[in-house]
C-alpha cells in the first residue's frame, strides 16, 4: 500500500464527532423554545376535558402554550404581505387576564424579529402594556370588536392595522358574537386584490388575505369552526343568520358590540371559499394534551375562487422537532453501522 493504514483511534474519533453532531441537531430546535420559568406566576392544572373548568384553566394556562403555538405558526406563515419586512400578528378575541399576561418576546428571535403583536378584544384595556426588557414582539392593546373602524381608533400606525397573520386562541368562534368577525376574516382583503379580482401581492396566487390560525381544547371544537368557514359556510353566513346574530350580540354587548361591516350580507355565504392550509390536527402534542389550551388547531386564508368551488393551495406543516426526529431515526442507525464496520477492519 502506498499509504499507511490509519490508527483505529482515528476512526473512533470520527465516530465520536459524528455522534456529537447528531446530538446537537436533535437538541437545536429546543434552544429557541420559550423560557420555561417565564409563566407569569401561572400554574399548570391537571389535564382533563371538563368544560366547566375551561375558563379557570385558561386563566391558569402557562405562557408556554401560547408561545409555542406562535412559534409553530410563524414557522409556516411568516411573510410580510406589505413587503416591508415587518410582521404584524393580530390576536383576535384576546382577554387581558389570558393573552394579555403572556410575555410574547419570549417566543424567540425568529418569531419576534420586527414583529408587532396586536391584541384585540372586548375585555382588553386600551392602554398598551409597558415594554418588556426582552427585545421583540412589540405589543399593542385594542379594546372592542375586531373591525377596521375599531382598529383605526386604537392603532395610530396604519401598518399595524393590516395583519400578516391572525390567531384566535381557544375561540368558541361558532357563537353569534364571533359571526361577523369570522365573516370578515374569510373575505379577501381589498388592499391585496386588484379591481379585476386578481391577486396583487403575496406568495400564493389564490390567497387574498392573512392566514388565520384557530386553536381549541378539543378536535370537535376546532372541526366545528373548520366546517363553518368551509363546507357549511352558506348556512352559517346566510343573511338571516347574520341578522339574528347581530341582535344576539347587541343584547350581549350593547350597540358598541356590533361590528361595522359595509359588505353585502346577501352574498356573504357564497362566492369566495377559504384556502385551508392544514385541517384540524394536534398542535404540538408534547406541549398540549387534549383538553389543554391550544391542544388542536387549523389554518386557512381567504381565497379567490369566485364560484366557491376551488380548493386552492395548501401548505404542509413541518414541525422542526418532528423533522429532526424523523431524520435521526435514519441517520443514527446508519452512523452506528458505519462505526461498527470501521472497528471490524
């Protein structure tokens, strides 16, 4: 042989380096998870499906569940619809004692870089929270219904009124108080479509609005909302149903509780069909068991299928931990087999 055979110690060193690299790859997705100690004094209650305890569980829900949901949604949906590099997230139906207590900057740099969190709800204060000592995810509070008129009242910056992503945490969005909000979220945004109805900006040719993420305690809750904006849209958003829900909402919240919507109710239940990015499915099962806040979710965007028959594009959800874990199943045995072959030589 022209070259001397390498010592066995060199092969072992290479195997050790390969093992260390694999370990780093497996642990890397965990390095950007929220700080586990930052729960704003909340505690994790025992898991269960008792609906009577849902409100109490929400109040005691640790920030981690909300932060990991934000992280996962941003992994798929982060894009600036305005093309300015900023990313505006609207949290609709927010409550000051729940979403208002979450330390959003702890979602990490990828989720919070140039990101503004706008929390909108009838139970939110109008005063913005003091800045967190961690940079990123600047937070705004808007009290009232989720409609353009109220957003203009509560937000001085016009850019913050145009969402790049919308999240409804644990929303019973099939209720009448949500009906106008859900209709608004399923309609194409006027600033994103041309006069001819064609898409004028963004990544997907058949999407005409910000992606919407809906979470819930159980798959049944989330599936019900998925059917409402999809196959059962004509029933839930008929003109008579909208009028009925307007009356119910006004009795609940008074005249100020009604949304200001200048669209035609007669055609609300037909026409544009939302694009479903992913159907109802578990949301990070390692963090959320059935019955826990944000245990299930689905995502959609307003579409441009004029006859309501198009299905549009779909976006696959690839969780970083799942991808690395699947790769490790293949790579780790292969590395071990290579190491054994070297030792036998």
